[in-house]
C-alpha cells in the first residue's frame, strides 16, 4: 500500500445497495434482470462493513485518544494498541476507521492538479497532503525495514544506513503532514533476538517524533498481550490496549451478546430477503452460526452474506440451515467444527437433558432446555428454518 493506492481506495465509489424487492416484484423479473440484481447485491455485500458494539467502543476510544494527543504539548503521546486473535476483524476495522479519518481531513485540504489533496509550506512549493499513513508490516521487520516502509508509502527511496533511512522517514512524515500512522501486523516485528532492544526503542522513538507534530501512532496486531512489545516499560507506560475477542456463548449474557450481533446483521439484510422474518437467524440459527464460526466475526459475516446470496439465487429468499451447510469457511473454522462434531454429525458433549455444556467442553447447538434432535437434517429437508440454536430463545436486550 502506498499513498496513491490508499487515496484511490479511500475515495473510490462504494457499491450501491440494490433496491429491496418484494416477492411479487422478484417473480416479475426476467432472467437477465434477476442476474443483474444478484450481481449488484453481491458487490454490495462483499464491500459492506458491518459495525459491532465491540469495535464501536474501540472507535470511540481511538477518537478520544487522537483528540487528546493533538491537544497535548509536543512529545511522546499515548499509543492505542488493538489486539486479539487472527481473523477477528481487526484489520477490517482499522482500515474502515482510518478511511473515515482520511476523508474527513482531506475534505479540508486544497486539491492539486492530479485531484489529490495538497498543502503549501510556502506559496511556491506544493506538497502532497497525506494525513494517514497505513503500513502492513513485513515479516521479521527491524528498525530500518519499518522506516523503509514509511518511505515506500510516500513513494520515496530508502537507500543509505539505518540512521539515514530513519531520518528521511521522519522528515517525510513532517513534510506530508501525517496525523496518524497505523502499523498493522505489528506482531511481525522482530523482537525475539539479541537486537530486540533496538527495535523496541525505535517504536518509542517513532512515537516521540510523531508526538512532536501532534500526530498519533496506532499499533494493530495479533496476540500482543504478554509479548515483548507490550511488556517493554517505555511502550507499556504509553500504550492503551484494546483487546478484541471472538464471541463466546457459555453464559446467558454471552449468548445475548452473540444474538445481538446476529440480530443487527439480520436487520440490515432482511429487506433483501423478502421471505425472511425477524428471528430467522438470531433465534433459529444462532447456535448453528456459532458452531460454524466459533464466534469469529469475519467468518460470521462471510457465512451470512454468502447464505443471503444463495437464498436469493435459489428463490427461497430466506436463509435456511441447508444454505449454511452448503458453504465452506476458513480452514480454521472448518477444523474447529470437525473437532466439535462426531462422525454421525451430532455435537459432542451434548448431554441427555440438552442443557448447556460447561465452559471448555464442546458446544451444543440445542436451545437451553430443549430436547436435542437425533436428526439434524430434518429441519432443512422440510424446507423450514432449522431451530438449532445453542443460545436461549429469549430476545436479546
């Protein structure tokens, strides 16, 4: 990612949401019109960012820290750190957040001949205005590699010693008026070697240099808690860590949170499923959705969106258990599901009363107090939504 590609992505047209269709209107469409509608729906779904309470909270805190960093005197600033398991949605969140900030700041800038934001340090000198620097850190990166990636974002060469490269990178950040530098995949930073002290000191130095210009450093990476980065006293004294996690359903309050997440997605998609009804996902299929995704939001989004397209393609216009069964998710999700399911297709750990298993045991997809079905395919063969929810049937608060 460089500044031109970042700008193009941030300012690119967002796919237009198709107009919802009633069953009557759908049935009146010819084959070409149906294919066109499905294609538009697919583009919109694949691009759409679904907000969640978990990441909304992180966004609010990020905005607060950004404002505070901009208003405090020059020097080292607070460092927001976002961490959690892989594929939980961290990168999708931070890219969406950074895109919104870029568009907000760009709207206040002058526009150069190429249509990109610019600023004028002197009346006869024009510089690109790049308030957001977004870096996907390369594996095993050390201090020079990090500085080189900053220069690469601006399309600048990174020749010279580590010191020279670092100084050039710092000058570029000032020249292009960086207000936030996001380093994604910071877990790839090489900290487990004898030169780790230099690498960690470089992060602290970068934060201080950015703070001299009221800018902020944001670090994003997998499983950072307990690692060398956050245990470093110089970084630990400035960092504010936001740990995001997959959704669990062992306790009633966790089940309600999971159902609220599904309900919010369902409400957004229901206009495009004219045969659907409220509760088809968050009540009827909440347990099955957890079994398939184990509470990982990116897998959940993919599963529901692809099921929506499948239900539109086959003309049922309501998500059923068989739509979920026909889809394959990530290797992680499929491997974990296989661990929880025995050879007959019934969930392991399901006891005779059908109550919830204790934390750490295999998850049951049966509603609390419900008698477990001995024929998991019965609901889908009947053409009715499968009731395989491992969560309670009460509405989420």
